[in-house]
C-alpha cells in the first residue's frame, strides 16, 4: 500500500515538470512578429513553450515551404528544419 501511495505522489509532482505550457497571448504576438520578419506564419495551436522558455513551433508555413522552427526565449531563431 505504501508503494502505491508513494508512486501516486511522485507521479503527481513529476507530471507538471514535464508538461509544456501554452504560450500567452503576448508570447504569440511576439512569435508572430518574429515569423513575419522571416516571411513565415504558424497556427497558435502549433506553439509549445519548452521548460527553458524557448518555443517549439510545428508546421510553420514559409514562403519557401513548411518547417519546424525553434525560437529562443528572446524570440530569435534557434533552429529550422524543413518538413
């Protein structure tokens, strides 16, 4: 019984640590600005906030194709992978 309770407590505290938060409206606006400068756009449903404050953007549509893009916490491009 103690093992079950301990496992439940660990799971309850561990889950939030691994969950990605949703971007705030202000962050989405800054991401949209950064992408517009790159001639790209993304649906806000495809934005994930990483634990380190950076952003993982899936299915970003750019003038030359579709990409997965990572932005640093300061909204600068960290990585771009063509899909």
